[in-house]
């Protein structure tokens, strides 16, 4: 049966369009100004710092460093960035504690008890607690003395340092030839009454001394604390480099996991995992990975059945590269040991697909092997963090590259794997294969894009039945430019079925639009991508856009900028996740976009987090009154938001045999007979009455040109008993409702 929308929308929305301002069509260039957004501002992952024990090691990590805590001391590795010529470890141990001629502690004759929480590590020595708190700006080193100390004179804590960095007196610090390294902050003594006294830091052979004046020690209220800060010295070409993030969502803990690569020096990298609360992106904790070698290409997913996040990455050693990973629990910060699935070999581009339902305990993993093509396995993790992998299977031969997995398989447990087939010297073409939750292939693989235009870096997400595949594709008129294109498909027992033709998702001629990612937001989709005008190096921007179930745009582009107005203007490598990817039963359209924000002058990157939604809260829906009792109550159900296909005009409490008509109009003057008030209608539709209830769907358009415009609706009901209206006997009117279009 033909929907009433097909007759109403040309009447109502046609009039809206006639009075609305125009916006550039997606194919026009230059790109229009980004649309405003009602979402919160991006959050920088620079705020992270934390401690975690796994794989037999205790690690502290933050934006500018990684610390490895041994039984008696630590190694501090400053993150000097990918441009530093080599990594510069700085090792620290307690040397002695003395006051005057009295030796209060000789660590060689004692053994500390080490313990930790998510933020700090403490060594309990006889008579003193040596504590290191991980902070975003560095390690805060404190020595706490619980009771008065014997002896006279200054209190002196000596620490031994082992490093190839050269000591300098500006800080004091230990630096390389480029100025990067480790620096110490000032020393302060604080007693139990909060009284403070400035101390002194002195470089000595083999380390440094912390001194506190004897006069303050003599009068202090105990316990007494010393607290210098160990930090990373910035290089002439700044470091502290975090890049190429990924994200996942866990519904049980309502948390996002964000992972990324941390650069300590040229070729020396590490993987970082962090947890943020989903509602406001409050930082939870973070940790580094304990593994010999250099970690990169890190990816993360969620296994809802066990409530675990799973990270995988490529680990590089002198013997080759391997696919490695670990699993961890979101709230307790407990993790498995690091495991290796495959290698050493020549491997790259790992991709993951998680389990959104609670009925399974594994995830899917695939990667590119230089010899065997696209291969993969499933990874199962039980509640005791025991990890097992299934035998490897070859998923695609030939020349596969640039794989992408749907974030999860939805309630049906069907996942979509895509990749680019790129024979040497020929353009890339996008191919896809359905697999079940055990990585068994369903049906045959198909071409998603098979044209002469070069395509690359696909992305995909869906609900186990309906998927959106997106990719970047070379423009026909200008082969140096790229557009983002897509295709909706459904999957079933026989494989993949296309739902319509290719979609132009982002098309600005002569621009570079690329690096797309996809997430399913409720019943619709979101895409994040990079856009760059031609001949504008390091002026890339990351954009987000919501799409309706059919792939039609909802609203305008949202530009994501972590640090507006600075040299950090090269936003890149976006990744999307949605709450639906962790819970297939949710109706939430919310998600998270993570991206990197690189400085055009120093080359170092930060990681940004931006909350996004497939549909916003919409504009105001206001009851203007004006009806009479027998006419019933009119209400608007659902947000009057761009792209909302389910907004309804509803009537409650009408007489069961009355005949309702729905009136549409614009905000303006009303007519009144002295009792009822009627709007000035531009459209009038019959709506069926079922036991005094009537309902009519109004699909709000996704065009941002309609933002700010208002419509009014009202039900006029005929054949109503007990209405003696002189103007229209038997007619009763409901109240008037005004709805304003917004994001």
C-alpha cells in the first residue's frame, strides 16, 4: 500500500524547501563551511596516565613516556617521537638516604615490598615509602617518612641513574644532542600540617641528590614527604607522539576502549590501551604493552559474551614481524599475557570483528601475509583470561590488501570482510566475503566495486543482515583526486546481495576525500573520513557525517578539530565505533570517533575523541493549546531531528466514531471562533481512527537547509457528538503542536 508520505511530503516539504535557504549540493566545490553540531567538543587523549601489570611486568604509561617498574627500581623511556634518531632509556634506583653522618637506609642491605594501583607504584623500604605516581606530565617521585629521623643536618636522598643521555644543569636534566631526554622538577618538603619548604636537586656522579634543609626536618610534623617530578624533556623537534588510533565499545561497563601507537624514537614504538567512560569521556585508566620488539598497527574490539576488550597489533623484531595481542577486562584492569598468533613472517594490516551478543566468547581476526594473502582465525578468551586460537584459514588469495571487517556480526552472527584486490600495475577493486562467527565462509565472494577507477581502503559495518561498504575511489575527470563511495548490501545463506547502485557519499570534484570508516548508528550509519583541498599539504581535516538507512545524508558535515587555531591542523586516520557495535538490541544512535591531530611544524601527533550521533535531540516540540475537549489531544512523538524517519503526529482521546483529518501549516496567525483555535493549513489529510487513536508518520528530511524552520499540525475531527459549533456543527479541533527542525 502506498504510504501517505508520498502525498504529504510534496505538499509540506515542498513548501518548506521554497522558503528555506539553499546549501551547496555535495558534488560542488569548494567544500561548504562545516555544519554546526550539538555534540560536545573533542577530548584529547593526552590526559591519560596509568599503571597496569600484565605479562610478568609492571608498566606505567602516559602521553610522554613509558615506565617499567622492576623489583628495586625503574626504567623511564621518554617518548621522543618518530623523528628522534634512537630511543633513550633512563634507569633509576634508590642509592641511599642519609642525614648528616647518619646513614638511614642502604638499599643494598634491604629489600623493598612493591605494590601498586592503577595510578602509582610504591616501594616500601624500612622507614620510608618510595612512590611513583603516573601523571600526564610525568612521574611524580615521592619519599614519605612516617616518623622522626635520627641524626642532624640536611636530609639527603641519593638516586642512581644509568643512561646514555648527558647530564645538564638546566633543570636539571639528561639530554641528547637534539635536546630531548629526561628532566627533574623542583623538590618540595611537605609535613603533616601542610607546611612546605623548598628543597634542592643536585647532579652528582652517577645520579642526583634530593636535599631538604635540616632546620625544616627538625621542626616538621610527621609524616614528611619529598616530591620531585620526573618528566620528558621536549626535543627541538617536539616528540610525545601518539598516532593511528582505534576504538571499541563494551555495553556492560558502558566504556570505550581507545588504542594507539606511541612513538619513542625512529622505529621504536609501543601500543597503548586506554579506557574512557562512554557518557562523558571521563578517563578511566591506560596501560602500555609488555613485549620485546616494536608494536604498531594496533586494533581493538569487544567480546560481549565475556565482557572483554581484545587488542591486536603487529610486533616487529629483528627476526621478522608477528601478529600479537592481549585481552583485558574494562573495569578491573586485569589482562591476559601477551600472545602471538602468527609469525615471525612478513605480516601487516590486522583487522578485528567482535561479538556483540552475549552468546559467544570469541572474536574474528584477519591479516595480510606476504606469502599466503589474506588469512585469519578466531580468538577465544575465557573468564580466566586463557586464550585459544582456531587453525588458520586462507580467506583470499591473489593480491589482497587493505582488509576491513565489520565491527561485529549483530544478532545473526554474520560478519562482512572486505578487501582490495590490487594486481601489480592494475587498479584496485573492492571485494567482499560473508563469514559466520566461527570464520566459516558463507556463499561466494563478490565484487563490491569493479570499475576501471582505482579504489582502496574499504570500510564496513552493519547489523548481521544489512551492511554499508564504503571506499575511496579515483575520480574519472581528475585521476589525482578521490571521492568516497559506498554500497548497501544484505547478506544471507547464499552470500551477498546488493541493495541498489553505488552511492556518492562524499563527492567534491578535485578534492581528496579518503580514509573512510563506517559504523552502524542505531538503524542508520555514520562515516568518518579525511578531506583535503588540492595543493594544500598538511591541511587535511577529519569529517563526520550521518547517513539514513538508505545511505541518504543526514545534516551537514561535522568537522573534527582537537586544537582549533594552532599548528595542530593535520587531522587524520579517523576510526568510528557505535554503541550498537557492543549491543545489537540497543536503539541508541550514539558513537565515538577517534582521530589523530598532527602538528604541521613539529610533526608530533595527539589523539582526539569526539562523541557523535546518527541523530541528535532535535528541535523543540511545543503544545500551543487551542483545542476543545471532544477534539482529543495531539502530540508529536520522537525527536523532530534531521533524518528522523519515525517522527509521528498522534491523536489521543478522540470519539471512537469521529473522522479525523490532520492539518499541516507554518508558524503564523491562527483563526478562532471564540472557543476553538485553528491553524492556517497548507495540507489536509484523512487519518484513520482506531478506538479514538490516530497516528501519522512524518519523515523529517535530512537536508540541513531545513534547520530552524517550524511546522504546525492539528487534528480536525468531524462527526463529533455534543459539539454545537455555529461555524461547523459536529467539528472539534485538537490542540496545535509546533515542531522546529534541528540536529
